[in-house]
């Protein structure tokens, strides 16, 4: 009886597609997190947006780092930060998604710091042998 063959390494196309998925998820998490910043139960703010920023950016930074090293870890954070900051800027029409409240500022701060930590952690780890 023959032994099963080891799983094949992902090719360039699969790795690139996976990284595009990471970037799209970063964009979607930033949008979703921005829209839940003003979430309240009664008068008590719910920190769901901060949790989304913390867990989402850590996971996407790790995933991007596994795919493309430090550059891959930076991509999701930059996409997330660009989208989140754009939602925190008031438009001419007066629309503002992320208010300048404590929860809005925590959302932006935690997301940015988590992305920076993911970038730093990926840089310290040795890359797996190919």
C-alpha cells in the first residue's frame, strides 16, 4: 500500500487570491466596525467596534504576514486605517459615520495599534522554511 502524498504547496495564484481576500476582509471589517461605533444599549455605549478592530486587525495582520511576510502584515492595517479614517471625516453633506466620541477614538486607536503590533510581531518571527 502506498503512503499518501504530502499536501501540495499553494501556488502564486492561490497565495495572491488569499491575500486579496485578506485585503477585502480588512475593508469590510473597517466599514462594519465604523458603523457600529455609535451602538448603544439604552444610554450605555457598546464597545463592539473596538472588539472588531482588535480581533479583526490582529487576525488579518497575522494572516497577511503568513502569506507575504512584513509587507503582507502591513497591507490589511493600511487598508483598514484608510477606510476607518475616511469614515471618521465629515463630508460636505454633513455625513459622519465615526463620531469624535470616546468610542470613536478608541475604535481608531485600537485598530491602528493592533495593526502596528501585528506588523511588528511578524517582523520578529523567522519565516518558515520553504
